[in-house]
């Protein structure tokens, strides 16, 4: 891709707008429609309440419901589908609790044994 002066100026203006516009205006500026749903996110931890499976292949950092609320405000999304990550094995408690905490604004995908 060749970046022309016009393309660069447009990208620069959009970036500047993203820094000064309120969250909803920012979402609209980047084409996020009202009612948009982030359809695959994970809630992780706290680890003392929701321990990771011993046989996991990676150890992710914590990502709380509070973190999700901040992300929602930043990108202009008000609903989510929370997916149980593999690090919990078949333990869906973290996902279930997050869905309850978020009320009617979240749904979930559980992991079940075969």
C-alpha cells in the first residue's frame, strides 16, 4: 500500500479525533453501529477465586469485568458474548459469574466435556 500525503493526513485527523471525541462519538466515527456486540471475549480471574487448570498450555493475565466495562466505553460496545477460555478446562464459573454481574448485557459460551 502506498501512503499518499492525503491518506496520511486523513489517518492523522482520524487519530486525533479518536483522542478528543467522547466514547459514543468515537465509536460512531469509526463505524461502530448502535447495538453492536463484541462476540468473543474472555474474563480471567481473579486466580484465587477461579484457579486455572493445572494442565493449561498458557497462563494469561487477569482480565476482569471492570476491565471489560472500560473496554466497552472505549470502543462503544454495550453487549458481549463471554467465552470460557481453555485455561479453565471445563470450569465455567468465571464466565457464569461475569454474565450474572453484567446483567442482561452479556451472554456466554461454556466449555463442556465430550
